C-alpha cells in the first residue's frame, strides 16, 4: 500500500528518448541524463535543453495519464560519466514550469544503499502503464560470478560484444558498492525509475544494464541516490545555487 502511494511521484519522461523520472522535491524532477542523448547526439549543452521535455504523471485511481507537464529549458544540474571518486553517475535535475500540482517529492523517503535484500523498481517500460518489479540485490561479491554464469550460457553472444560493451562489463564488476545490481524485467523506457528497498525508501535510480539482445541483459544496475545527492549538492554549492535546495526554502 505504501509503495502504491509513493508511486504517484513517478512519471513518464518524454525527451530525446523516452524514460521514467520522479519528483525529487517541490517542482524538481530527476531522471537519467542519457535520456537527453539519441543516436550519439546530445540534445543539450549542459545548461539549456535543445529538445522539448515533458513529464506525465498517472492518475493512480484510473491508470490514465494526466496532461503532460512542460519542463523549463534551463537545466538545474546534469552529470554523466564518473565523479571525482570514480563512481558512475548519470542524472539530470530539471524544473517543471508549473509547481502547482498535488504530488509529493520522494527526497523525504531517501534511504541508504543496502548491500543485500529486496528492491522494487517502479517505471514506465516502453512508455506504457506504470509497472512495479520486485527483485533481489546481487551483491558485488557475487556480481562477477553472475556475469560468468550468464556468459557461459550465452558464450557466443559474449564474444560478439564490442570493446565498449566488454569495458562496461568490467566497469560493472569493478564498481563494487558504487552501484546496486540486480535482474529486472524492466528495460527500455524504465531508465530513471526510482528503486525502493524493503522499507519503501528510495535508494537509487535504475540506470541501465549490460544487454546482449533486445529486452535481454546480463545484469542491470542502479546508481545509489546518495552518490547522486552528494554530487548534486557539491555542484549547487560550488555554483552558488543553494537557494533551490529544500533545506533552504522549506520545500518538500
């Protein structure tokens, strides 16, 4: 019941690519930065959007979509790649043009990253109706073993992987506790989905996986929300933009 209520903060994102996002606090949306990239072209200069972006929240009682909400073209913060501690990051925070709607942000439900246990991803795979998928965390000590087993079953496919994909596989293993890994049935369109732990706390953002075929992957992962918040707060304080932060404004 609690997850169902919290899922009201999850929205469909239409950008250069379709994905999922959620209200972080007040009128600020968070999702994956890579939704602003398509066919190796970024539709942004890190400060201004070069494509229209909208957020669509569902009516939780009927399952139908509300009217798309427009996003302001000025980017609050975008980071993609690796941070100063060599942790994987991929997020963008955007502001809705209209803050006047009855949806609560999920920042107040933040939780620390677990190393084991269950998680639940809530997203819009393929831009369809909101979906929940419960799964189990694959601890970093079992991550390489999981990949080896998958490669063994799909050895021909593995050898067809290009160097970039193999580098991604090595990175996923080497990131240790810097990412949360699991298996999920949510693929395209679910990037940017919140990941909840057993206590219904938001512990990360579903970001991607290591694919070997359409809608199939060796392993999937989330970036911990703590990593994102650390980098976001650092950039906001460096850029003297701290006035938008909820602890300064009383926003939730």
